[in-house]
C-alpha cells in the first residue's frame, strides 16, 4: 500500500480541521494520510512507544506536510494518556496487539468529544499469527465497538492484503450524552 491507498482507505472517516490522535502510529503511514486529510487547520497527536519509529515519521511529516501541527508522544496507549479532547482518533494495525479490546476502546473513546470519531484499520480476521497476534474482523469489531459505547459503526474502505485476506477501515462515533440509552 502506498500513501494514496492509505488516504483513500480512511478518507470517509476524516473531515478537515480538528484535533486528532494516531495511536500506535509507528513510522507514520496513517499519520501522513491523516495530515493530508485534516490539512493545515488540523493538528495531530502521534502516539507510539517506539521512539525510533516516531523520529523517522517526524522527518517525513516535516518534509511533506510542514503546515500540519504534529505532536509526538512517546507512550503506551494501554496506559492513561495525556491528550486534549479529540475530534477523532485512529488506530491502524495497532489494536491487534491487545487481546481484550472493549475496555481499552472504551477508555480511549473517553478522549473523544461527543460526536467524535474512532477510526479503526485492521485485518479482517479473527485469528492471527505471530506478527498480528489478535486481529479483529469487521464483524467482530461492530460488536466490540458497541460494547465500548460507540455507535454508528460503518465500513469506509477495504483493500486486499497478502496477509490475512484483507484490511478494512471502519469509523464509529462517540454518541452525544443525550443519545446514550438509560441503563
Ligand atoms: C504494525 S505497526 C503499525 C504502524 C502504523 N499505524 C501503520 O498502520 O503503518 C504497530 C505500531 O503500534 C505500536 N504499538 C503497539 N502496541 C503499543 C502500545 N501498547 N502503546 C504504544 N504503541 C504501541 C508499535 O510500536 C508499532 O509502531
């Protein structure tokens, strides 16, 4: 996949402007895509525990999207994160390192404003391998996202993959408080 493929995969989940986070951003494939889509009015918190990966993406971002504010955060996204209220967040090929997903997704979604977006990019499979230990199919994700309190989950893109069949992108919304059903 190249930059255009990354942009096309998540395009329908991202609107220009606003504050976003890329959790498990690695060398920045989707940070770059996000930078193109949020544009110069947007800002991005790029979170990874791998300092070397963050350093290499910083150069690429500076060269290609110097007008977009990107703050790099070296952190473990399974631990509490110091982030502002977000208009959206993306996890691309990073949630598959976590076995039990719903609690984490609920905690991460708490960083979103009401109506904020949670974009997931994952292999469309429920059985992994040693490199992709705990993938989650789109079908399973719809259930986990709902358990985590997100709503409106929809698939926004899909591409064939040499590994595990295909990769999809999905977007879900953090509901407004008035939309949350009373217990
Ligand atoms: C397969 S790479 C994906 C990178 C990028 N999002 C992409 O799609 O190309 C997974 C990244 O998630 C990061 N990662 C995995 N678990 C993490 C955690 N608990 N906290 C922070 N980063 C994590 C790894 O360091 C790695 O850079």
